[in-house]
């Protein structure tokens, strides 16, 4: 003989139906465009790793051609080196071999192995920026700046020597391309 359903059985069934319906009918967010905060957060994480590195190496920045490799022990997250606004950098990365990925954040080449304590006005000096260079340890001058789509190409994201990360105007009034300093 079957026992009638108890109130608890009905409640558990109702919760299961609600959870299934929510999961089934909610939109999938995997293809959603990334927020600009993700790019900013990634640059902040990379900047923090650079600060930790420089604290361990007498206030010197790493060699520009090895900056990701040098900061890897402090970060150990390949996704933090990625500019999610750059569609070319959205390919998956093998965590065991981060060098194989495509990233989109570059180190400003003239600061290679620089002593941070000797940089004048560090709040104006760009250290990291969103770039069209996608490789591991990407470095260049500001000619490779990758403007963000959310600002219709008028701005790019940059991290400065003292740690501030913000969007910067991509026109000639915003930053001196040769020195990497805000005007």
C-alpha cells in the first residue's frame, strides 16, 4: 500500500522544480561581454604582483621581456594577465603552460629593470597597459595600446607605477606616447 505524500515530500518536490526551472530558463552568461571592471581588476592584480616583486628585488621592476614569468610566483593565475575586452585574448589557457595563452596586457618597455624609487611622479608613469600584443611577457612602447570597445576606442586601461589603475584617454592630449607619462 502506497503512503500519501507528506508535507515535506511536497515541499522538497516544489523546491526541486523551482531550482530546475531557474537553472533551465535562466540566461547563460558565458558569452556575455566582460565588464570593464574585469580588465581593471586584472591590471590591479598584475600591478600588485609587480609591487611584490619589486619589494623582493630592492625596488627594481623586472626585465620587461620576462615580467609575466617574474611575477608568476606572486600571482599564479593566468586569467589575471588577460584583457577580457580583447576578443583575441579570450582563447582558453592551459594553466600548466601559461606561456601558451593569449593575454593582451603589456609591460611598458622603457621601465625594464627600472628602480621604482627613482621614477619621478610615479602617479603619472604608466607601467602596464591593455595592448594588441597578446603573448606571454608582452612588452612594448605605447604604440601597441589596445583601446577598449566600451569607450568607442577613445580610452585604454593603464596601471601606474604607484599602483593606481584607471582608463586613460587614447588621444594626443591624454598621454605622451614616448615617455608613457600622463600630460
